[in-house]
């Protein structure tokens, strides 16, 4: 058993949540329901299905990428928010959420793990968002056609990769920005070559 305070302090420091103050995700402990934790569950979204699964497993702590509190939200604890909070408090489950600091972490972040997956060398951080670099760029271990890289990602991530642009031009460099980087990420990649 571990104390909730120790777990959250460790995670706050490990993920350096203070480093991206412009993130609207309210990173860190979002719901404090119990002081002690015996079991933890990890997920992507703070959804009712995850909370129900955690309750069935008698978990006392949930770690997610997308929490239930963004910026000044929630302002009202009604409807779906009320039912989620009720599940957490009724079952003594605390909720910890971390968004951009988890994307950007140089070792265990989403972008770093994707860079490891495609064996990106000579890495450097790029793609400023909310005042911090959140992406990773570098040189592929071996130049390859976009289709080969897409196949690897589809296999490793169990997803469907989309290729935009030339399918015949070998890729030597890559930029990685997980989540909704959108046009900003695309422009940052183009700028980095």
C-alpha cells in the first residue's frame, strides 16, 4: 500500500508537470477520493467505462492522459460529470491526469516511445505548444518509403496509418507529435525538413 500524496508527488516530479504551465489540462491529481492506494489502473480517457472497470478491480487510483478537468472546467457537476464523480467517490478511487507533459517527456512520453519504435536517431525536441517543445524529430535509422514506416506503425500500434504526399520519396527524417498537433505539427515538420 502506498500513500496517495507520495504517489502524486512522485508523478508530478517524474513528469515535470510544472514545466508546461500553459497546458489547459489541469495536470496532476484531479480527484482525491482516498489517502491510501493498493491498486492502480491506467487508461487514456477519464470515461465512465474505465471508472467502472477500476471499481470492479477494487483499484484506488486511476492514471489517465485525458482527465475530466480542463482549464476552468468542470463548472457544474451535473449529468455525465456527476455520474463519473459519483463512481470515483463511491468507490474511493482517486484520479490523476497528465496531458502534454506525458506527450513531451523525453524518456517515457508518447512521442519518445514512438521515436523509439521507429528507431529515430540524433533526436532533438521541437514543435512548440503552450510554451514548450512537445515533439521529437531526428533521422531514421534507415531511409525508407512511407509505406514501410506506415506498415510498422500499423503493426506496432494496431491502427490504420494514413499517408499524405508522395509514396515514392524515401524518408530520411521524421518529426513526431502525438495527439492533435494538427496543422502546427505539420508546419513544424516541414520547417525541420
